[in-house]
C-alpha cells in the first residue's frame, strides 16, 4: 500500500512496499512518489496521476527503482480520493 497526497508526496507506505524498494518506511515518507519511478517512465507516471485527478481508477504496470538502483516492474492498482468539496487530495494504491 502506498498513499501520495495531491503534491505527490508519500504520506504512507506499508512495510511490504518499502521492503520491495529497499527503503525504510521513514525514508520514503515526505518524498515524491516520482522519486521511485524509473526515469524512462516518469512521463507515463505523470499521466497516470493526471487520470487520478480526473477521478479515474485504473490498473497499470510501472517500473520502479530500488534504493540500490535496480529496477523492477509492478502491477499497480490505484484509486483517487477526493475531499468533501470534490478536490483531489490523495491517491492510494497497491503494487504487486
């Protein structure tokens, strides 16, 4: 489980995902989710976030980078979350 806010900052990450990426959870909190995306896939990831801002749930593949620099593919299931006024405030997702 990974939660990012409207500014793409990591607000929560579970132990499993932090282990997959080779970070302690505390190292990930506050950092942009884009910090963990392979540079070749950042534009793709930004498009996925824009879809979340539009209210679109989706399942998609993405390539993430571990702390040691190695990369790996994940299948991500992400969901946008809106505040009481209908503004995008965060996104939560699971990676497999």
